[in-house]
C-alpha cells in the first residue's frame, strides 16, 4: 500500500513541510503506530506514525523532500 502524508498540520496556514529524518529504513519491520519519520513544518516537528504493521518496502519522499498532506510518503507491505 502507498502511505500518504497524513493531515497532521494546517497546510493552508503553514504550507509545505520538509522530510527531516527517517527513523525506519527500507526493509525494516514496522508496527502500527511506530513513528517512521519526522517532518519539519515552519518551526514545528511533526512525527508521522505508521498506519499499519508490515515491512517498509520503499521510501518515496526522501530526506530533504518537500511534502504536503496527501503526497505519497512510503510504500508499506502490510501484514495480514
């Protein structure tokens, strides 16, 4: 599944964020709720949790990328 940047900030007020850090690498196992990356918005740090458990197959928004809510963030192979 493609995981999108969640609506964790007011895009109309603060604009785009920048992917500051990835806490999980491609191939890593993640649990639902694990913090996978950090997005800086203005001077606010926004932690992005995984919406499901599985394996992080591909990071789409690399460190330093500008993102907004709804943009593709990562590809997650969901556990059934």
